[in-house]
């Protein structure tokens, strides 16, 4: 997973990109493959939402999760964030993170 940060005057936008490489150690096959969504279905579902949870590696290896707002633009997920704070400090130390979208039907 790659992280790019663009500082704006009062806020930052974090762009998270997932890896599609087969040899990536973070790419795991689902136990119930028949339930896995296609890339297109996953993107369509993400476009329906606007908030979720970003989890990062916190102090002393403890996970830290925080609610965030996001937007999908050209199949990329942008997370709105202040350009400073604990979440940004954690991402500067380790780019390993996890995002969970909250989609209301």
C-alpha cells in the first residue's frame, strides 16, 4: 500500500492505493472465494459511501483506528485529514494501514 500526502492550507488529503501484484505479501485469497467482490463491484460500493475507519500502527505496536471522511475520484480513495496530528505521525512512521468503509444501504 502506498501513501501520498498533499498538504493544503488547513487540511491534507491522503491517497491510499492498494497493490494488485500477485506476489505482494499482503494479497491473501479469501476462504470463501465465491463471496469475493470484483474490482468493479468493490469500486461501485465504495462510491456509495463517504466515511469509514482508518487504522494505523500506533505507539508501541498498538493499533489506532479513527473515523474519517473519504471520496472516490477516478477510482482512487481520498481521505480528508488535517496535515498534522497523531494519525499523520503514525503514517509517517509506518505506511502500513487499513481502511474500512461504512456503507449504509
